[in-house]
């Protein structure tokens, strides 16, 4: 399951993802949508600040001039490990950084460290992000995580330009990057016809808390409903 989308800004100038618009019911992607070029109207994303498992503080602005992929995974998600070789290869590029954020692993952060080591995550940084229901969970600085794995890609200017609920495919990421470069800042709305066109959904409760969800196993990952 793959879904790529361009992120836009709202009237107040703050970043609003199509994923967030889906969450609030403000917008939805059509199953009949064909890939078409669109102006990159997104404003700068939040300059996220994480602390990795080695205690190093990292910010989005640390990687200015590079593509940054933030990958959200869970230790109990076997399909999350299928994409690790692809992510490792992307992270080897001089113009690319991969940050892995483990979520929903329980009370012991060592589970994230052990999982990263066991599955050979050769990323720039690995972060223990706690539970999705936590108000300080790292995904709240990036975008909704309603699917494992889920990834967000930032362009070299620090704008979110790609949203991937499901496994990362090397050919699609590289094709997107090339199209982005050749179109001088234009991005492309593209969707795999076989993907779930409903997009991500977040079950909200009081104060925006994430409520317990049902896990649905798909071809490319686990969708949380």
C-alpha cells in the first residue's frame, strides 16, 4: 500500500498535511485521481527536535540541504523490517538522511535499541518515541501515524513533500526526487492505484488523545483503525 501526497499550508500559514485534512474530514483523495503535477505550496515544516537512543539531540535544521526521511515503526511489526535494506541504502546517499522512530514498544526503551540492532538498522539516528497516545510522542511534530510502517520525506528546503503509509519503495522515492529536481520545486501528486485511497485516519478522543485501535494487516504494513 502506497500513498504519496503533497503537503500544503492553511490560511494561517502553518503546515497542514493532506493526511491531517483527512483526519478532520476536510479533504479526501479520490480513487480515480491520476498522477498530476502540482505547485509545491507547502510552508516550512516544524523544526522537529528529537533525542536519539544515544542521547544526542537532533533537529530537522541539522540536515538543511539534504533529503530527510522520518520512518515510524514498531518492534512487533514484521513488515517494518522488510523495508530496512531500502532505508539503509537511502541513508548511504550523501544527499539523504534516514531517522527511525520506534513507537508502541512498551515501558522499556531498550526494546528499541535491541530491535534496531537485531534488524540491522543502519540509520543516521534511531529514536525511542514512546507510545502514540503520549502527548509528547515525536509523531506529533511530524504528522499522523496510522499505519506501520509510516514515513515522511522532507525536501532539502525542510518542507514535507512525501507521505508514505506502508513500505518505502526505492524506485518510487528516487523517481519522486528526480521529478522534484527537474521541475524546479514542483512536486507531484501520485497514488498507486492499488493503494487504500481513504488515506490515514486517526481515532481522536478528549484532548486529541489517540484511542485504542484495531490493527488491520495489509500487503505493505499494518493499518491502525
